C-alpha cells in the first residue's frame, strides 16, 4: 500500500513545527509519494519566500523532498476521478480547495492513503482513506 503526503504535512516539517520522520513513523511498510500538485505548491513556496536567506533554506528543503519521494503525475485516470469528485461535491455544496481535490483524486486513482492534517476538507470524500 502507498501513502501520498499532503502539502500541509511537508510545510509543517519545513517550518519546524512537526517532524516528517515522526509523522511517517509506524508506516514503514508503506511506500511514500507526493502528488505533482504538492510539488507545485512547494515550489511556489520557494518563489514566495520573503528574503534570500529564507528562499535558499526553503529551496534546499523542497529539493530534498522532491528527490526523496516519487512524484505521481496528474494523468487521464486522475482527471476522470477529479471530475467525478468535483461534480459530486459541488452538487452537495461541499466543495474543497481545487488543489486538494486534485490530490484526493490522485490518491483514489492509485489506491493510496493520504497523510494529511486537513481532515475537515478531505473527510468529505468518502472514498479517500486518511491518515
């Protein structure tokens, strides 16, 4: 079984408010991945850094993460599930963030669990297993 690490978990580790190693402990038998959406969000954070020191530190952290975890692309299978989830949630008035919806669709398409601290939004998607 695989686990996709949500952006918020990685950002918390980068900020020092949580340890990524501790967050993944107990899941050693699983393979870990990140979505291409998370990769984009992390790289965006590098570009938005407030000063050159923060940008260098953040860049090094993000590049380490991108090299450590395989990145799952958004392919046609993911797009089909994304569209179905989007329509379903919209019809219920229970939409979640656009990027989060892509990450959820990625997990479902590949049969992976999601490691996240955003259970309030992702919990709206019944087919998604959260950690």
